[in-house]
C-alpha cells in the first residue's frame, strides 16, 4: 500500500468522517464526536467543542511519514496538546495502525519493523515467534511472526518445522516449541487466551534478517491439535491456531462501535453534549506526555522569577513520582519551600504549607487530638488528607516547612510508619492504612479511617543550624533528600510567559509504577536498570559495612525505581549549560550520603573509600591518596559536580564531607 501525501490524507478523512461520526480515544476510550470542516476537524466531548486545525494533522502526518513509528509523546509542536484526539482520528486511516501498550503510538502499516522496533513499539521481548505483553493467561497484546506467504503453502515448510499455511483467507499458525510435544504455556497460552479476551493480536511476516512486514491485526478464532514433525523429523503434537485477518474497515467499525457504548449512551449525530471550555480537557495518564509537558513547567517557574537547574526540577518531580515523601535541604533562601509550591501550581495541583513549631513532641499537632469535651479536633495534615481523598482528580502536596525544628520521628511517627504500609488499589496508585492510632467515637469514625490517599505527597524543607535537630535513620531511609544549595545569583530576570495554554497534569501522572521492585508490571523492560543498580549498591555496601551503614532492600528498591521513573524525563536531567546529570548519581547522593555522620574511624574509612570509588572507581586508602580528588574538586571551583568523575554529584559532595572531616574532625551530609 503506497503511503499518500497529506492532500490525499485530508480527502480520505473527509470521506471517513462524512457528516459526523463518534469514535473513542485509543487508550482510555473517551467518546469524541467528529465533524469534518475545511479548516480542521471539530471534536466534541462532554467537556466542550474544539476545532483542531488542519495544520496540526499535517504536522503530525509529515512527522509520522519520516519516523514511521510515532508515540504520542513525540507529536510535534502544539499538536501534542491534543495528541489523544488527533491520534484516534489518524488511526481511522487504512495506512495507519496503533498500539496502546506499552504507550500509545501510531505506525505506518507498510513499515518494515526491526527486532528492536517490535520490542520498543509493543513492549514485547526480542526473541520467539510469539511475543506478548503482560501475563500469558491475561495478555495485553500479542505479536506473532510467521514465514508463511499468502498463497504459498509449501515453500516455508521445506526449511522450517513450523507448517504455517494460508487456506481460504485464514492463517493456520503453528504454536511455539521446536522439539517434542508443544505445551499450552507462554506464547501458546497467550494466543489461546486471546480467543476469549479479544486483546489485540498483531501479525508480522519475516522478510529478511531483522526485517518484518506488518500483516495487520488478527482475530484468534480457535486452536486445534495436529501431528507435525519437529526439528529432528519426529512426529509430535502441535497447536495450530486459526487466525483471521481483520480488514481495514473493521478497525474503523471498531472505533465507531467503541464510540457507541458509552455508559450514558452514544452521542447522536448532529447533537453536542453540554459545552465547556475545551482547554480544561483532561489527558489520560497512559497517553499523557510528561516529557512534552515538562518545558511548560520549567517556563512557568521562570516566569514567576525563580530559577532552578532543569535537573533539579526533574529530580524533584521524579522523586515525588517514586515516593510521596521528599526532603528539600540547603542553605536558607534558596527556594526550598517555593519549588513544591511552584510545581503544584504549574501542574494543576494544590500545595499547603504546614509550619513546624519547636515544641511539637507528638502527632497531636499534625494529626489531631480529642478535647476535654470528647470531640475530635483534626490536625492540618489529617484535614488535608480528607480533602485530597474527597478530590481524587487533584494532586495535593503538604509542605512541612522547617520540619526539623522539632524531632521528626516524634511528631511524624505515625506518618512515617504509614508511608511503608501503602498498598495498591485496583484503579491505580497506592494508599495506606489509617493514620490515627487512637480510638474515636462513632461521630468521628470518618477521621479514624483516614489514611494517606494516593493523591497526597509530603515535602519537608530543612535547615541545619544550632536551632534544629538531626535526622534518625528511620526518617532518612523513608525519604528522598534533594540538596538545593548551589544557586546562580546572576539569574534574576523574569521571563515573559508563553501565550499557549498549559494543560494540567492528570493525577495519575504522579502515581509510581510500583513501590517495590517485585511489584513492577514489566520486569523485562527495566531488567538492565535493576541489574546496574544492584551491582552499584553491592559495591557501596562493601564500603558502608565498616560503619554498619549498609543499605537494605527498601533503599535498593527506591533507588532502582527512581532511575526507572527518571527515564520519562531523561532529556531534562541536564544543567542549564546542557551537561548531562546521571539520575543514578543523584539517587546515590540522595539515599546514601545522608547516612554518613560523625568522626569515628569507621565513618572516616567508609567516607575515604566511597570518595575514591565515586571519583574514578578506585577506593582510596589514606589522606594522601584522597588529595587528587580534592584537587579536582577545587579545580572545578568547589561546585556541586566534579567534571569527568564517575559519579560527579556524589563525588563532589563526598569531597566536601571529607574536607570538613579533615578540618573539624566531624562531618555530615548537611550544610
């Protein structure tokens, strides 16, 4: 099928949409009523009506022609702000197909896929004739590869034990397993499960080495057993699946059909739902382009007159997406309390300030207490948890300001415990058990059941001076600690805001993929990252063992999950000058270095070895060997990074801590 120019594409869209049709968005299934206009396509939803200009479709089409495979988060220009609607419209074309797993993407049906593109586009493995995403008994999608050519039943059999064949328009596809009887497991089970599940099944034909032609979508109509020779010529039992190709018009009918089964009934042709400002349309997290929205976040912060390095904002957002407890440290006046407030404001969330008093010794000032009349008086954090639970579509941040004016482990004990007993809920996100330990009367039963909702995060700001308290391991192990001490005093001018509208982030964009490595939905996709983190922490534990400060499973999981979440914003882990900042380097600084406090020989030895390891991979044994690291740090201007070090951020902070230990006989992570 020859891919036409955009003029033909626009004509085909006019032909398909006609006087108006209703389709659903690809991932979430939101009904959109479409009307074709000369200047664009009008999209009407329950939230209102908006005309998407022809130029947006042309930009996306030309980008798709060049890229062949186009995820929604890579839509060009302003078209990305309506990528959900545009993608569902372009998917009506016979030249285009789509997938919604692992992320929504369009692809040209005449593109020859490579192994890597199959894996990246559909989230499947690199090996096997049947590849699936999800569980074999409950697949999200299946990709199969055949050597059979339409109209040819014999040629492929001569060189391959799988006797795939076409008969009367049906592909009879032999299951996987080269030797002996095949078993109903893995890919065979995934295809068989597709009969009832009806999940997408994508077919490909091998053309040459690492080249696969797309055959289209298939419906699995049944599975039978046959006797066929295996790779050694011995007869064995095989599974043969009956796969019927879906015609291009079936895809259009599918999108039409999905648009007619809204819970409240289909949208009628010519009718529009109640109007509302189109700019408030919410984007589904599965297609929400967090990387595409991030420049707007940075711009919103700068237009307010605040200046942070891109990596600092990216690290804060990533830490919050990994775990809803972040500590912002640094010298006074560096914008610690403003960063969470600005991010919340720019992303459509809500930030509330909770100033800590030095006389707090228990949780009553945070969670609440029962007065002398027996009435429960909720504290500010519990009240905010209730508000967040009542507004699940909005993300809330509680800024615990100057949180170490009192001892955190005393007034925050219940909160710290609940952070660790969070559990997933079917609709997404994680919630905890009740925050209160005290028994309340029936009239206050609602407060007694409140836990940490999935749309609430806690961000603490701290200063370290003679009026504040240090942190116990219980606190440090449960938080990501981000240092904001390095500032650029020359950055003071406010930028002019962009005229384009900003889109609020869906609350689901803040949900972590998992809170334990064992809970990750797709381990194969991140196996390399996990193995790298484990290898790194194994080295680190060798050095920390001298002071009995080694990390455990919680820290391992949270560092790995931070690096995994950082992939979504990888382009923004950079300095203003464009220098790359490694998320693993930041995670080591945030989760490992705050443990190192004191002046004992054990701490000294651990610090010395870590310093050399972070600088060039070679642990140092004495002060003289450490001089080369300090010299490199001084040569860089004693900044927060040592250029060309193995872990520049971690090495720079270790150099500062080592120098402080030499000068004062005592050291800590905190400034």
